[in-house]
């Protein structure tokens, strides 16, 4: 079953929220974040300009998290970004 854009945004928000709240995560979560963002960008279905501009930042967050030596530190250092991204996504749902 394929996810529509709203479903993808919901899953993305959930992943980012969980990492933000717990200040920890897994490489597979970072990979999932990257895949979701890639899919959203390829569909050109996001009408919100602010979110469209943030998607590459979220993708880079996932990519850097996937490669990070200390993933928890990567998440902690991005707390402010995570909150901005979550708030932006949640206003669209």
C-alpha cells in the first residue's frame, strides 16, 4: 500500500517528534526520514513554500544522522531545527 502525501507527512512528523522528545534515534529512522523526504520532493505535491524550502534541510539531517559517529549528539544538536520542522509540518495537517 502506497502512502499519500498526508500520510507521508504524518510519518515524517512522528519520526522527527520521537527523535526530538527522546533525544535518540536509530540509523534506520534516519534512512526512513531521507526516503520520505525524497518521495515528497519528487512528487512536487507540497504546496506550502516554507515546507518546500525546509525539505532539503530535513533530508540533510537524515543523511548526516545516518553517517554520524554519535547519533544522539546529532539529534541533540538539532533540537531547535527539529521543533521548527515539526511545527511547520503539523500546521499542514
